């Protein structure tokens, strides 16, 4: 909450909004839609239909035309059904309690919690991908977020963490924190206010948490390995997720959804932003490597980094000398690098 009041610069037109109609509309538009794309649609909808009665009385064709390009048209159909139900069955009065909001067409637990907390200040945690990520990393939770048990547990933990006196403000704060600091890729761990007690940072799991059980088979993947060396020892970790190479060992990994053109400057920036490392020497940047598996191609590079001191962000990794490393099992992608490190 202190971060939210002092450092949160994320601006969106629906932040601080108390009108349940506008909150509901923004949440439905943002389902399966990036904020950057949904923002323009939200503004156009509010301009054309400033209240729920205007939307309820609109012609289907006009609403669908305004929705054009957003996809998932069932959302648009549900908007019309819900708007007309509230306008003509509930006298234009938006439901005021979580359980009633949850009964609306197209409204699930996440959207109901958002409306209840933002509009009516009711104590319901809004659990989206940002909240999953903050909780998973900070507490080191590896329950799959896409499993029934995982969703139940993360919702339970989120509600336990909720600031019940100001649930709407707290919900917005933790979602913004996950979106701007504890980001999916390249999170700002070095300057994060929670870094001192973050479990994922302490054990080198920032880039592997949160976990999903349904691993999407990606055709191309980019693995960038940082080989950290300190006083004759090398940092390694063991792959534990239900993914390729489970149980084998590897160096500190940053997996990207696309190819990255690395150089000394970008590597220094990564070390500073994610790991808080200032006193490192880049010994070598390998040429790009690749390995073809049955259903996917692994691409990547290796960066040998010599450290002058132990960063707290890497203290939880295993540090081993060369003779000990030879006793461990590594994926072929890494052993091939051992054979040809250039």
C-alpha cells in the first residue's frame, strides 16, 4: 500500500472508479485482451453508452460494430444480456453483493470480486495473473495456478493477505505491482521493495514461478543460461517443473518467448535489474546454440559471468566446483556447450 501511494505511476481511466457499470464494462473488455488494446474500446463504449440503460436500449448490430476487432464475441453477447437484465428486470440498479454479481451472465469470481471490492469496498480478493505471480514468487508457491487445487489455494492466500479495510485500493495495488514490478519477464527484482524476503529471488526461481500444469508445447523456445562463477565454484539448480529435462541440472536460466540479441550492455542491464549485481565481469558470450527435440526446438546462448562477491539473489542456488559438476546429469543442450563453449 505504501508502494501504491508513493511509487505507482500506472494510470488507467477506470482506476478509482466507483460506478459498478463502468467497472463491469472494463473488466469484461479486458478478458482475453491486453490493457493497451482494451483501453480504446472502453473509452468508445463509455462515450456512446454512458450508463447501463443506454447500453440496454442499443441495437445489437451497433454494439457488435463497436466491439469489432476484440474477438471472443460471446463476451459482447453476454454484455447485452446482462445490461438488459439489469435495466429491465432489476430496475436499472446494479447488484450490490458479491453473490448476486456472480450470478450475472459472463461474470466469474474474478470479475465479481473486482466489482464488489472496487465499487462497494467489499472484502473480496481479485486474483488475476499478476496476483498469482506476486504470491507464487514471494512465498515460493509451486502449486500449478491453472489447476483446481491451485486456483483454490491462491484465492485462499490472496484473501488472507487482503487489507479488509480498503480492499479495492489493495486489490488495485497488488495487481499494479505485479504488472509493473513483479513482471512476467524481466521483473525489477533489484529495486523491488519485497526483495529482501522474496523466496523465489533467494532460491533463483524468479523465472520458473508461477507454475502451470498444462505446459504448452512450444515449437521454438529460447533458453539463455548465465554461468555464474565465484571463487572457483559455479551456480547450478535442478529442473523441477513438469517440462523437458525434469530432474536434470542447469545453470541460472532466463527463458524468453522470443529471440534476444544480447551484448555486454544488455547483459549488464539484466544483471542489475533482476539480480542487483554490480560487480561482475562478462568472461564470454557464446555463439547461438540450438537443439532439435521431437516437438520443439531449443535455441539459446551461454554467458560466463565472474562475480566478485555473493549476490543475495543467488545465495539459494547450489555452488559447486568442477569435479562435483562432473558427477551431475545435465541436458544435452548444456553438455554440448561443455564440449564446444564458443
